[in-house]
């Protein structure tokens, strides 16, 4: 069983919808991440919240916006998405960001389909 | 160039065959190295890890040894099973806000 919980597991949305993906961890980790993964490709880093600071992959479009209400929750707000945004969105957490503390613990993912 | 390079599949083997998936890395410091596995329709799970040179990670019959001299972390298993069919990702952690650097993944197919 994963200790990183993502909801919903599946989401279908139209291009004009606004929705959110949610992620929660109770391991006391100080860093949380959003990754996007296309089929049979490696995960691509979108955002990192580490010690209350946000780091953004500059290639991520503004229709994706992260929110970190507290140290155990990380949301991803979705607005005006495109069909090419359809993918598996993975949340992960780590104890820290060093070589040893940077081991990632992944959730099961949220499968997003944009129509 | 890529900082984590692994052989790309698909790799197709028969049950009970010996498995090797090669992984090499580049690093400026002393990274930790990982193998993650992703079963169909699931997230990534840590399979094994090594945090310093000559460490051997092992789990579920899989092994990998951190070789600093060849900058490699090859994954091996002596006798694969159909249930090992999955995508395997080699990854490196050097520290910093970017998290892990992943290889492109190797799709492994085990036939009965």
C-alpha cells in the first residue's frame, strides 16, 4: 500500500472545465512533487514544493497551477486544458532533497483525459 | 547528453531466463541510485537503491551494484517470472530541488 494518496484515480474533463487533483502524505516529508507521465515514458517533473518554497519547471503551461495548503497536502489545479494534457499525473514526496533523503515515494497516480 | 542512460526495450524473455538491464549515469558529486518499477496502470514503486559506491541493493530477487569506476547500476535477476513484466526506470539523486533524474525506462515482457 502506498503512503501517498491521490484523488481522483480517474478524471475526464472538457477543455473549458476547472478541476483539481489532490495529493496527501502523512510521512512527515518536507518535499512534494507533481510529475506528468505519458505512456511508456519517464515521469516529467512539473512542480516541487520543498520547505515551503515552490520550484517550477518553466516548460509547464500556466493552465496548471499547484497549491500547497499545508506540508502534507499538494493540489494541482487544472483550467482550460488541451487534449495533449491527457496523461497520468503522479504525486510524490521525499524526506528532503539531498542525495539520500531525495528517495521518492509515489502515489498511484491520477489518470486524466481531456476531451 | 542524458544523465541517466538505460537500454530501451522492449526486452522480451522467457520465464526463468536471466535478466540484465543496463544503466549508466553521469554525476558531478556522489549521487544515490535507484531502480523503480511500474506495473501496468499503477504508479512507480521503489524496487531497490544504493547510496554509495560498492553498495548492493536487492529486493524480490533483483540486485544492482553501485559501480563508481564504470558509473553503472545494472539491474539483474537470476530467474524472471511472468509477474515481473513491467517498465523499469533507473534514477539518480544528486540533491537539489529537481528531485530524481530518470532514465527513459525499459519495458520488460516475460513470456510463459
